[in-house]
């Protein structure tokens, strides 16, 4: 005889609705405005991916002498990892520490323990040091760079083999519903209202300026990493149709 107690179905329903209801309402709004596009079974926020513009230009936000009030995602965002992501970084800890000790010697000692780069309690977050991501460094010109990304390029490793997926995807947002539905959208004030700790993303100049290529073009490598090249080809075709649509 099992001692297992069956959970009240009302509680299960409440937990699902608490997590998903804001996102379902967001999707419903996209549908009503004709801004939701299906691409290979993935719900795509057409306004965010096709009509919004984005340029990742670190010279705008990551310089030492940047204008007052201009932030960098390496400073503003707190990145949460999975156990697997932490372990992938830790497995290459010696190379990471050696790289950062060359690039940022006043902050990272050659014998530093890779474990000190993580706030590893229940959630796992990348620590902040000098008001920026612990894995970042500044070059001779004062420009901020991702140490994990730079190390991967130096070593010829796939970027996704060491860089957290949250960082690769930024400013894209992927939400998976309990029934398996997936929504692909992008960081915005409206989207961040659905997170427990809004990041005030519109303060980031890359999102505020609405400059550069359409979001899906600028974020092509991230989309291909997450969804594959065939998906991106279908996404690009959907974007072309959407931008020509009278509804748009």
C-alpha cells in the first residue's frame, strides 16, 4: 500500500495558472493583433522578432567613459545557470582562470578557484565583481568583453559549449508552457513584467535605440544555436511574409 498523498487538483491548477496565465494572456494579445506567427510549431512574437530592431554594439554601453545612466547587460543582468552549465564552465576552470588572469590580472589571480565565480546556493548565479559579470574583462581601451565568449573563440570551442544559454540568447526570451508549447519573443518592458524581478531592460541602450537590423537578423547565431539552421530559414521566410502583410 502506498503512503503517497494525492495533491489537490485545485492546487496543481493554481500552480500552472500562476506560472502560465500572464504568458497566455500575452500570447492572446499577439493573436488578436495579428502579431503571432507559427514557425515549425514554435509561436513567434512577430512584433518583437520582425518589427523591432536591435544592434549589439558594446562601444555604446561597455566603455569606461560611457555616458551617465548607460548600462551594459554585463552589469545590469543577473545570469542564472543550470547545474550542467555550471559544470561545463567548471570543467574548463583552469583555462578560464588562466585567460582572465591574463586579461584582468588586477582582479583575477592565476590560482583562483573557479568555484568562487558562482553564487551557488539553491539557484546558481554568476557573481558580480567591480559592478559587472565576474567573467567579463576590459581591454586596453576600456571596452567590456565576455571572457567565456572570448576564450571559446581563442580555443576554437563552440560558444555554446561554455557560455550560458541565457547570455547567448539575450535579448531573446523563450518560454515553454506545460503542454509543450514554446513562445519565442524578446526582452521588453511588457515581457519583463511577467518575471518576478523585472530587469528594466529599456534602460539598456541596445534596446532603447531601436537601431540596427531586425531582431531576428541580428540574433541569427543565437536562434540557430537554440533552434537550428532549418528553423532560422523558415523564420526568415515568415518574417518576409509578415513585413509584406497588409495587417502589418
